[in-house]
């Protein structure tokens, strides 16, 4: 049992309050997932060829200033450098392949959490309320966000196993449920040269969808293809640079609820996670249908 949440802003006021509004959604889902928590938040895409890079290190006392200095001198200049606890972020013109090669050579203990023009990721072990406070979720602003609270059932509790999972650029996925065939998916993709970082079933689903998109599918086409490949029970909530996408398996046994107003689209595993949102009393609230793809765009 896990909790998923998502919030897409339709007004500047909600964009400015995104963290304030989404934090209670995450902490409320702590009863569904007390082991770890995470958020992926998406901003207006950079339009100058730069990318946002997010990093993680297990040591909360890691020397991020030296890391950023080495990045600038050995990889590429940076227009922004930030660090908080064991997470860091930078904006740079460096290519993803150059960054990954440099990390493997110089900082193999640093994990690349996210890359793209829009998104950044925070995730860690601990109760969602602790994680939200540790990474100051209430101060976040942006266009849309997906989050997750995890109760581990099939793989270990660690920051790497926490959601959201990312693959490619500006694509992430959070999952409530369990896939029964992640190992066969993993073997198929590894033969195509795709690298996995965990034994988590959600990573297999995330990388399968991103692989299909890298082969030319739209996200909707990739999801349609996944109906014939992914075996198990799931509610998937995905985010790209400009939208949220939700889908449930054919049995729809994992809960989900959607609330729409002129100001936002909100998604959660349970309605109580949405009850504090402004205007919720007049929102269009519904339960998503099985194997129907719901997509909301900025």
C-alpha cells in the first residue's frame, strides 16, 4: 500500500502556492506509506539549451560546494548551484552523457536524480512529514508536481527505491500497486543497453514507458502498449514537462480520485488528501476508470 498525489496549477496563484498546497497532500498519505517519500516538481522549461540536473548523496554532510567547483572546472559552467541536505541541483549547458560520464569517473557515489529542462526531484527515507520538512516542500513553487509515500512490499527501503522514478529527460512516474513481471521487463530492456539502478518493480515500468517513447511513441501510445506487457495491479501517475497523466490497470483495484476546478487538477489515492484544497467543495470530483488514460496539460 502506497500513496500517490499530483497537483497541476491552472493559475498563477496556485503556482506560487504549489508547495504550500501539496505538502498536506503528501503528509496526509503518510498512513499509506510511512517508509519514504518524494516529490517531482516541474517549472517553466528553460529555453536557452540549458538543463536542470538533480543529484543525491547518502551523506547529509557531503561537500557540495567542492562538487559544484569540480563540475564547473571539469564539465561545464553553471548558471545556478543549490544544495539542501543530501540533495543538490544545478543548471548547466552540459550534455547528459557528459555529466553521467563525469560522475562515473569522479563521483561514483553521487546519484543523478533527474535531468531535463523543467523537473527536479526530492526523495528520501523517513516518514513523509519528516521528508517534507527536511526538504522544505512548503516553499516550492512551480507548474505541477507529483508525489509518493511508500510502504515497501517488494524491495528494500532506501532513497534509491523511493519514488518518483525518473527515466530519460523530464519524465517521472509514481506507482501504487505491484507489478508481477518486472524481472522479465528488466532483462528485455537490459539487452537493449538500458541500465537499471534498483530491483524495484516501479523502475521497470518507468523505464519501459520511456524506452517506448525513445522509440517514437507518444506517452499515450507507450501506455497503450504497456497494457499488453505490464502484468499486475497499478495506478500510475506520470509527469512530463507540461502535463500530468494518470492510468489505472484493467481491474482498477488501487484507489484514485481526481478533483478539477478552474484553478487546478488534483489527484490522490484518497479524497482526504484533497479535502484542504481551496474550492474543493465545488470541484468536479470523480474516480478514474480502468485502462482509461487521463491527461491534463498546462
